[in-house]
C-alpha cells in the first residue's frame, strides 16, 4: 500500500490550502489516519488525526484553523488548512496507523510554504 500526498504549495499568510492523501488500496488493519509536519531543522510534529470511528484530535497550534476529513470510498484523507501562518511552513506527511503488529504507513510528504 502506498500513500500519495498532494496539494501543497506556496500561499500568503491568511490563505488556505487543502491537502489530500490517497491510499493506493484499502489499508488492512487501519486504526487512524493523520497528518504530521516537519519544518527545516525541527523534529516531525503531530498535526491531526482521525480514527476509523471519526474521532478527531488536533495539535494546539492548528486548532480552529485546520480540519481533517476523509472519504473512505475514495481511500482519501484530507486536510483543510485555513488562516495559514508562516510558522505552518513545513513538509506535511500523511500517516496510517494500524492495529496489532502491522507497521504504520507514511506518505512521501508535500511542501507547504506560507509567505508573510
């Protein structure tokens, strides 16, 4: 199974972007999917997750601005990002967390750059 993230780009502060993450096939043992980001020189950090039951969780820095959603029929995860700030600049990765001993899956990342 491969995860393909897309939708990144260059946007001015205050603008919006929507990221997508498409799974090449149905993910066996999926427990949750989420988005993480990594800025230059920093560790990868949690952005948001959504469980198979639809429960969402957000990092403090994005609450109220970002919204995670999914379309299970299309095997696609979304991240709607509004009111973007320069500090949101990072490579955004999607992740599929799986249950049991199944390994988690990561997408390749998509660059988001927010100019001031």
